[in-house]
């Protein structure tokens, strides 16, 4: 974060490769007041994660401390960075999102999103107090440049299908029933 204009877009990722913009910041350069202003300056306009449909609270206007050195690195074969965000407007309980991005040179990006959540108090069948991890609805947003042709394959991979030049694939993995 810098000083001045701040969107609620912590951990946003833009991707440009081979001279083409693929994943973009939909709010970038949107300074006029019109029907798109609120969207352009919301979490929904960025490549972030919503938790239970809740957007991020705006981050501080000025960074107080630098990112710890063990949260980023640049090497001959790869670059990586990791950050965490835990302020979501209207979220019941507590949750945080940690995003790790690894850029493998000449290969692509690996994005690892981890959501941690608090315990939810409840009662079991015998009316005893119990605690379990709070169930969450996680919504990853990926905003493509408008002229990119995007398709969803039968195995839920998002791909750009431009006839010329490079394309990008987003492949969800893990033990989650993704609905793309």
C-alpha cells in the first residue's frame, strides 16, 4: 500500500505475459464518477478472495512495517511472495486469507490460497457445548481483460482461448468441490 488512494484489494494479483494482459485490476485508472465507480473501487473488481460474500475492509493508507524478508524472494529459477489479509466487512467471526504466489521462470505461476477460520460454538446431539471450525463460502475472483476469450473446460479449468499468441489457464486443485 502507498499513501493516498486505497482500494480494498489486499493480495490482488495482475498477470501480464508475452505482451498481453490476462488478469487485471478492474478498478485501475477509474477516477470518474459514474455507475461503475463503486464497483471499480470494491474488492469485487480485483483478483482477491471473498469470504462468505464479504469484501475486504480498506487497508491502511500507509504501510507501517516492510514485508518480512522470509515472505518474499527473487532467485535465478523463481520468485515468490506471501501475504495475509484478515479484515472483511461484516464477516461473522474471524477468518484470514494467506496468498502465496510463486513465479516459475519459463513455466508460469502457482497461486496457493489458504483460508483459516475461527471456531463456531454449537451444541451436539446430546446438547453438550461443542466447537468446530466455522464453515465458510470462499469465492476466488479472477478478472480477465475484456478482450480475452475465456472458456471453462469440462474439468473446470478456466482458459483464455485467444487465436493468436499466448493463453492462460487457471486450474483449481485440492479437495474442494469447485463451482467455476
